[in-house]
C-alpha cells in the first residue's frame, strides 16, 4: 500500500484486533516513518460515542495545554488576534483560553459546545485566524492530507498527538493505539510531521507534548525556556497582563440572552 503522507511504498507492520472483532493490517512507511491503518471501514461504529468513555485525561490535558498555549501565544504570536480550537469537543479549551484573556473560538461538527456557547466559529466565514489549535485530532485522520483543511484556516497550528516511539511498539505494548475504541488510525513520528511541514513550506517545532506548524521562525532555546516557565506558573502572569474574559463574556452573553 502507498504511504498516505509521502506516496512511497508502505509495508505491513502488524495485524491488530479492532473493537474486539476486526483483524486489521497496519502499514508502516520507512521513508517518512508514518504508521497507519490500511482501510478503516469501522469508523462509523467507533464514533457512536464521540469522546470515548475511557478518556479520563480530558480535563487535566486541557488545563496543561491551556497553560502552555497561553504562554506560546503571548510571546510568539499576535495575542490580540482571533484563535480557533478546531474539533474543540465540549468547549473546555476555548473556555480556558478565554478565561486567560485570548479571543478564542470553537468549532466541532461532531460534538456539543457545552462550555463556550456563543463563541462558535463558522469556517465558511473566512475570518482571519491567527492560530489554530487541534488537540488529539491528527491520530483520527483517515488521510493526513486532512491537514490541508486546517492550513486553509490558519498557517499557524499548535496540536497534540503522541509521537510514534522507536522502535515501533508491538500491538499490545502501547496504549495509544486504542484498538479497543478504533478511533486512532494515524501515527506520526517526528520525521512524518517534518515531512508534512516541508511539503507546506512551514517550520516544525515540538516540545513538551505540543507540536506546531508555523510560518514563524522560533528560537528553540527561547521556546523551551518559556514552556518551562509556563509549567512553573508564567501563564498566570500572562492572564493578568491580558485581562481575563470570564466576566466580560458573562456580560456579553447575558445581554444576548436578554434583548431588552
Ligand atoms: Zn511515507
């Protein structure tokens, strides 16, 4: 089978049981080090529950990423711009980032916006988005060219996906394969993501579980230092400097609910 990222010939790496019933072949491309399910026909069955029941890390992951992204945007991007959490799930991340003072919006055709209602983003609007976030999304792509849809919205993307370890783990040795829910079908190594960045004339950076494609050139030492400071609490200072939107949004939404 041809690699869905670089087009080179990919070879069968292993067979695994998906949803406890389907024996599926996984292919690996030696050229760009991308591992993928050959023909994922079971996805509809997999997505009957959009956020799988075993995802106990949902809140702690969002808090962690909000802490890092707050600092990244403040120091490297136009902090007064508009931002989008693509495939934003229940709206947890959008709300957290608005609480930290950033004009964040939500979009997700497969989920209900529970926490950031009123801040939906219409992709067709073409409104300029300074930077887009996409957490735990890339591993769901049937075809990695789906990245192009994101790049059409913004050329700056911060995302998370677990990088494929080397050597490639056996099917029963890596929880991230998620064969029991069958939603993870694309696994990237650093080389795969570098390949995608080069193909799109973008720079690629990766640190502390976050990856980014961006037009900007970022000093890696500055990046690591700022992320370390973020973990130590720099995000709180940024929040004070930005001015939280928690109360402003409350006033805005109350007015919208009461036309008088
Ligand atoms: Zn490849």
